[in-house]
């Protein structure tokens, strides 16, 4: 079954990890062997009556089983919204290549800007690319359903994990495009806004955000150093 069943510890039962149950609570499922005609018949029956199908097989897998969207499913069920999530898309130099969240964090550049300057590139501590891609798929599916209400036709929603990682590289991507300088890891310090970082204090760490001149003036007032607000060195964020 789903390989995430083994992604533990901790396990909530002999064959189910906390990871798996966290993603699949409140869901029903059936298992089909699509190598068999009987399994394909059941899937065809489900697809004929479906409003939306979401799949993230390796690109081309469903087509090999006889369920290509363009040539089969769109003809059998014209109102179907077919949402496909792949690692790198289905065409181009890496089209069809498989992808995991951490693979795309690495390939897409996210790891290179996460961490401290004197340390290694770091994976973000949650599967952020999977989550962003899922939300892109969700919004794309809703837009497709809205179009179906108007035209009666379904369509394909094509999402790649690579799209997701590129979409969240701001402001590093914009900074690179404007300056030509490769972004550096800055730890908890924001690359363009100050102060916007963790500070070490006697009673523990504290995060301070003063993202505009008014907030900075309020901050230095609280800190007992209001003169810093008019100091030419700190007149503005730049």
C-alpha cells in the first residue's frame, strides 16, 4: 500500500504510521490492481461518474493503463476536471521524472537559501513543496469547476512540484533578477528587511519585526533609544 504507512516511528498501529494517518484521516479508500481488467473496469466506472479526479502517478502511468485524459477520459466524461500533479511536468528535458518534496527543495533552489551562511543548505522542516503544490492544485481545480459551470466542459489542471518551488522563492528570485547576485543563506535574518530576525536576550530568544519606518520608530521608543529613529544611518530600511 501507500509507502508512507512505513514512515515512522511513531506508529499508531502495526501497519500505519502517524505520518500516514495524519494525511489520511476522514478518508475512505479502496485498493485496485490496475494490472488486471477487473481493476481497470472499476476505475473506469468511478471515472465515468466523477466530477474531479486527482492523481500524482509518475507521468504517463494512467495513459499506459488506458486512461489518458485527452484521448479517453475527456471523450467519455466531457465534464471531468482532471488534476495531475507531477514532479517536473510531462514534457521538457526532465518531463516525466519522479519527484519528492525534498528533491524539489534541493533542485529548485529552496535549500540553497535556507540555513546559516557558515552551514549547510537546509531542507525546510515541513514538506512545504508538497503543501504548496496541493494548494495550487486545489485552486486550479476550483477554477476549472467554475469554468465548467459556464461552458459545461471540464479541463486538465496540470501542476508540477517544480512550479510550486519556483513560486515561493520570493524575494530571492526577484533580487537575483534585479541584481544578478546569487542569493546567500542568511539564517533567521531577512535578506531585505531589518530588523526582521531573532535576537538573543537574557530570558530567551525573541523575534522582532519592524518592517517600516513607523514600526522602527515605535520599536526604538520601546527600547529607550528613540534617537535611533532620526539617525541618518537608520533613516530607512535601505
